[in-house]
């Protein structure tokens, strides 16, 4: 039976706005025009709704109303799966590890999801979810980031950007954050479908969650040696090296994948246009989240702020983008505002305190860009 979504089935995700940012354009200087893709405005508050809603629709077309979507997530993937399941009228069960906030649980329940707390750690929740799928005929495990259907849904973002930019304008680069690399997979596919394979993609993570950064280096650099806390394995299916982070220490929990999707690593390595990897300290992301709220009146998770950080720490831009001779045209940059449900005024206040303490402690920040370390002054 075909897994193709019926042609008359409307997409569930929204076409989100692409807005010109005068604040960030001014910060980067007169040569730049900065645009923000506001996927924080999706029904489930993050870009994940694109791919997961497509995944749910595809399986609803196969199994009908008896479909049971099962997801292990205490974050944005679970919220997207629950929201999409409610939209098409199928059962959804979300397995949570202990410690998930009451606000997240309450929102999941509002979207009709059944909640099961299973273990102290995420992988225990995953095992419990898989056990249900193994014993129920119509149960399907919704992935967080490792599925071509998800990448296909996320790719729709690039098609929208292409139609929303001023006529005949192509961005020099698209900035995104990266954890398990589902969003990046979608951007790579979307750029290919749109004829934008020469557009650079900048994938940003935080120190302590940078499994994609180290996976790319483990393939590109013959002299690469993993730091403490990271081991590298070879994925034989995709013939790529994959870095495994054993202890996730970043507060950007939505980037907290121990390993990235191996197929996306392969896609990034083989892409005609560059995929540049960047790793920043949590504190830079904290400063960014706070400044972004001030400038654009939008709250975003620390993970989302990671992608925006180069626009606020403008001294990084010459190290991230290719140098070019001025030809009188603006250098157009697009930053994906991927959103995230787990943000609040209280969290922003906490970030402000932690960032202030970090500044008071003195020293500098180490920013990792494609295997090179740039030491910069703290603050933005």
C-alpha cells in the first residue's frame, strides 16, 4: 500500500512569515540584509511540526483511524506528534522520562495525548515506547529527527523562503541550530529542490551537545582525535563516522541528541555547497536569547538562540562566511527561528543571571568553527 499522502490532503503546518530584521541588519553593517524565518509560530511552537505532521498524515493514510502514534519525548517532538495526531483524529501516547515540567505535561494533555512516565532517562522512555509498538499492530513510533519523511516536511521551509524573499534574491547563507540534525536534513533537501545547492548552511550547536560538530570533524579531518566524553563509531550503512556524546552538559536541552542522524551527516559531507559547523558556549546563546527578546519581542529556547548567536557576535561572521569582493549587492542571510515550547520569562531571567555571572568571572569565549578555535571577548 502506498505511503504517499493523498493529493487532496491539506498540509497541517503553517506557512510562517519571513521578516526583514532591521536590528540584525544594522548590527552586521550596511553590506548585510538579515531575514528571520519565524517557525516558532507553528501550531506546536517549533519547526518539528512540519516533519512530524507529514509523518502522521502519511501513516494515517495507510492505517486509517486505528493508527496509534507513539513517541518518546519530553520536548518539542512529543508536542508536535501530539498536535498532529489530534489534527487527524488518531490516538497518541507520549512516553516521558521523569522530571518533565508540569507545563509540558499539561500542554500535551490539552492536545489529547496520553502520557506515560517511563524511567529516569530518555532512553528508558524510548525502550518503553518501542515495547508498545512491538506488541500493537497499528502502533507506529514517531521519530524525533531520523526519518526521510521528517526531512521532507522540514524541506518545505526552504520553498517558502524562496517565494517570500524579494524577487530574484538568493541568500548567501541559511543559519540553523542542529541537534539530531532533522532540521538540517530538511534544509539540505529543500535547497536541492529549490536550486540553492550553492547556498551555505551554517549549523550551530552548544558546547556539551555538539555531536554533529564532532561527527563532521571525524570525517573531514584525518588528524581528528575526539575529546574526553566523546567516542566515534563507524556507521556501515552510510559509510560515515558518527560521534557519540556520553554526557550532555549543555542547558540547550533541545539539542540534546547523543548522536546525529547518520544519513544527514552523509548528506552534509557530500553537499555541493558548504555545510559549516559551529559550536558556541551556552553563555553566548543566553545573551542572544535575552537580546532577541528585547529586539524582536519573541521568546525562544536556548537551542534556537544558538543559531541566532552569530548575528549578535558579529566578529564571528568573517570566520563563518566566505570572503568576497564587494559588488554593491547586499549579502542576504536567513536565520531560522525554530522556536521551542520550553521557554518562559523565568528561564530568560535565569539566563540573564548566569550570563552576568559568566561576564563577571572574566576571561574569553572559545568558539569552534569547522575545526578551528576562535577566541573572542565575552558579551555581545
